[in-house]
C-alpha cells in the first residue's frame, strides 16, 4: 500500500484554497470542445483539384458533442470577401487510435463488494469492445509498466485476450510508475497508417508517487502538441481530492491540459462509456465547393455554419493557390496547303480542293490544375475564323473556300477556361498555294465588262473582210486576163458527150472499212482525249453516235499528264470510271518522249482491250481513232492534232473523140 505523509490541517486548507483559485483563473479546455455556443474547427483545405476545393472541419454543439446531421445547405465557405455554397458534404469516419495505459500497482487490487477495482475496469472495457460495430476502423493499443502489449489492433478478440491476461497478473508485486503513460504518449507521436485518424489515451492509475509528479507537465505538453487528450481514470478514495491535493491536482492538470478529463473511481461508481470520449474524435466533415480564385496568391478561407439556432463561424486559415491561364499549343500545324483543281467524272465543273483543313491543338495547364474550358478560338491574320464553345475544344475545321490566290496566313489560337482566364498562342505561318484555273475564252468573254467593245471590234472586222473580198473579186473580173479567159472558146465549159443516149461513165469513191476517225477540237491544251462511246448495242460507233469533247465534255478524259491513271477508286486514280467491270486501278496511259501515247493494263480483272485485242504486259501504242475498252466501258482515242489521211482520188474518164 502506497504510504502518503499527512499534512497539517492549516497547510492542507491553504493548499486547497490555492488550488481553487488557480482552477478559476486557468481556463480548462476539454476534448469535447465544450462552448456556450458550440464551435466549428477548420482542420484542412485541399486545393489539389483546383478550382474544385475541399475543406475538412468538425462541428460541436454547446454540450461538446459532435454534430453528425449537417446538410450541404447548412455550410457556406468564405474566400476573402466572397461567399460560396458547398456543392457537396460528406461525413467522414476515419476512426480513432486509442491507447489504454495501465499503471499496475497493489492499489488496483482493493475490493468493493468483494470485487477488485481492476476486475471491474477490465470487465467494463471488455463490454465496450464487444459493443463496437463490426469493421470499425478504430485501432486499439494496450500499454503496461513493462511496455506495449498490443499495438494498433483492429481485432476485438485480440483486445479481449490482452485484457484477460491482465486479470491474471499478481498486482502485489507491481510497482507504480509512469512507464505505461510514457509509452502511450510516444506511440501517439508515431505516424499511423491513416494520417487523418485522431488519437486518445485512457490512463488507468492510482494516485502517483511524489517522485513521478515532475514528469507529468512534460507529458501533458507533448500530448497537447499531438492533439492527443488524456482521459484519466483515477482509482482511489472519494476523499483523495481534499486529503491529498498535492497528488491529485497534478494528475487532474495532466488530463485538463492535454484536452481530456479525470474520473475518480472508488469502486462503487458506474464507469464512463468510452464512446463519449471517442465519438467527437471519430468524425469529421468534408465539404466540396467551386473556387472563384482567378489569380495566384494567398487567400483566407473560413466556414460559416447555420442550422436553426446553431450559427457558428470558424477561424480563418490561409491557402495558397498557384493559378495561371491555360496555354494553347498547335499540334503539327500544316506548313503549306496546296489547293488544286479537281473534277469528278460525273461532274461538269472543277473545284479547288481541299475545301477545308483540320487544325489540332493541345491545351496545357502549367499551374498543375486542369479545369474545364469555356471556349477556344482560331484566328487567321488577326480575324476570328472558328470558335468552339463545346467539345471538342482541341479541333478546328478551317474553311478554305474563300482562299483563291497564293498567300501566307498567320494562325494563332485563343483558349478561355471556366474561370475566365484567357491566353493566346504564338503566331504560326501557313502558306496556301492555289493552282491557276484553265482559261475559258467563251466564259471570259461573256463575263467581260468590255463585251460591247469586243462585239464592235468583231463586227468591224467582219465588215472589213467582206469589203476586201468584194473589191478583190471585182478587180479580178475586170482584169484583162479574166476577160480573155471568158472570151477564149478553149476555156469554155464543155457538156458531157452522149453515146447512144447514154451518159458517160463516172467513177465514185469506194469506202475502205476502217474505224471512224474524227479530228476533235480540243477544249483545253490536252494533246489527246479518251471519248466515251455510247452503248449502241455493239462496240463500234457510227458518226451519229460519236461524242466529241466540245459536244459533251463530261464524256471526255483529257490526257494532259505524263501518266494518267483510270479506275473506279477516286482516291487512287486521276479519273474515276463507274462500272462493275472496272477495277479500282484499272489502266495507265503514258505519254512517250516522242509525243505518242501507250496504254498499259494495271492488273485489272476484266482486262484492257484495244481494237478487240487484249493489251499485253508491255503495253500498246495508241493510234488516232483506236477503240479502247476499260472493262466493258468503251472509249475512242482521239488526238488533238491527228495526222492527215490520204483521201481516195476521184476522176472522170472520157473516151477519146
């Protein structure tokens, strides 16, 4: 039994009065945060997902209990002078780390109603452990004078086994010390698996020895710095506060200064429910809100809680946010765009292609806070060309139809985020080259403003030619040579001689069976053409069914390239021929160095034929008027300047007189 030296009654009264005075003068904080109006504690601000911000806080009612039924509408966040609503609110339960520290000594073996005080305490702790919900995140440790017996266990069975082992200890051989409390404070200082989990210490002890009193203030300060309240269950007599204040008061100060409380247990009282200590430390709130910060810097943030009669405001905490405008960057922009005239086989008009160009960008957030975009804009030579106000923001379709001449154009892109921050990219040059259009004399004349002048000049030229011709004819008729020819009988026309009433024999030209050949007037500078032969029931064509480039341009394929490819796939050939018998790449027509044309088959299925003969692998030289079959589609090969053909000579023979 611990022997305590009694003090004289006068000195005892003096000490008691001093203790009361100090107790009145020194404010006593409690773990439950008791306040006449309650309180809200802002424990953390998270700006990692800016502009979405998160704040964690705790709310206590006037009795010190944790308020667990707040709604998002009860919470308002203040950023400097701006008030913002909480978009969501979540009640978190990270759990608590509780260390039960036993200062084992003979005093704990004292009995009340035949049961030792230690046995009552162990039974109460076991009942509390069994009442905890399954899967509780709480972590329980157990310390004695000999060290830690259980470290951060989440198993109720392990705790109950450790408590049972304590019940078998011979308390008569134990000596009171601060070892268990010191180990508990040390363990609270070590980081756990969850940094958001708070800690608490339940210290079960008799009155300490005088030699231990000097260490208690230091342990209280350490516990306070670690936000670890110490709840003391003092096992002693009911008269201890008054009879031994020099031992009782330091122990009470340990509890109060660390944020906890002291309970005097004589053996007949009902032991406190540990959940009353732990519940205020088990919970916290997380509120999410959309920040309106639009510049980097430090800002003060606090919380306002309003729910019925409960109106609380937290202390402000600073938060630093680095905010920069988003940075747009062109992604592989084209250095040059070439627009050329292209005409489909089934179209009469050629158009400049491409008609548009795809421009891609990427948007980087150099402040490390990706956020939604409000708009992206493409500028050409400083003028707005395309604006995106919805996804996809990283893609533009640049319309090129208005660009009809060569030129260099400066492109830049502007991006605006949902905070209203705007930034433009650097200028990027893009060259556009436009292929000149083939001249159309008739159209240029018809569209000319000088049409009347041209008509007048043309009419004057016609009149002049007619006048010169008439004057020349009259001069020729009046010349002496012309008169002699008219008067000379030898030059007069002689009628045909008749023999026996029969006319003289005459000779008519005899047609030679050849392919019809026509000299076709070119619509352009193409040296040769393929003219579509209409389907007349056979592969040969008659003059009536013949189509020339001037009569039907859609049926003519100009051969103006060094190599002209034909087929059914417009992506791989120069001219598309729509027919099931035509392969994607069917044939090629090459212009030779001598100015001739050779046709080659490109591995087609239906084959390529010239005058009913299949084209061999080495190709066939084409002649003016040849019939060319691309699958079952027939064409006539025509030269713009065909060679002259020898015409049959026709003469009338007369028998000598």
